[in-house]
C-alpha cells in the first residue's frame, strides 16, 4: 500500500501532463500503482458501486433480475450487454 504522500506525488505528476509510465518511473512505483492512484483506488477509496451510479443514465438496469430474451443472460433489465452490442453494431454500420 502506498503512503498518502506518494499518492499525492503521483497525482501531482499526472496533473503536470506526464503519462502514467513517465509518472511511474519518476515516482519509483509500478504502472499499476499509478493507475490505481489515478482512479482513487488507493488510500482506502473504492470505486463507486453500480447501485450508486444508478439514475445517471436512462439505460442503466433498474428492473428485476430475469433472463434477457435476446441473449439469455440472467441480468437486471434492460440488458446492458445487448445495449452495448447494439451501439457497437450502429457504430460499425456508420463507419
């Protein structure tokens, strides 16, 4: 676990526009530590759970757990995997 001072140094270097690899070399830590410090996963913080992200987009799952009629996955409806696949198909068709 990195100390708070090291995390602050990593964030300062990232704020200066250095790449994550350059920051890792300058701070003397691994690239994974830089990534986690950047994402806020160090110093006891966890990423937000799906429950806290709900309500930010109309397409997020809000229904009961059931089988998706399209792909057969057991998920909360609407099926995000099918939505993502649909978006990817639209992008592929446009390009």
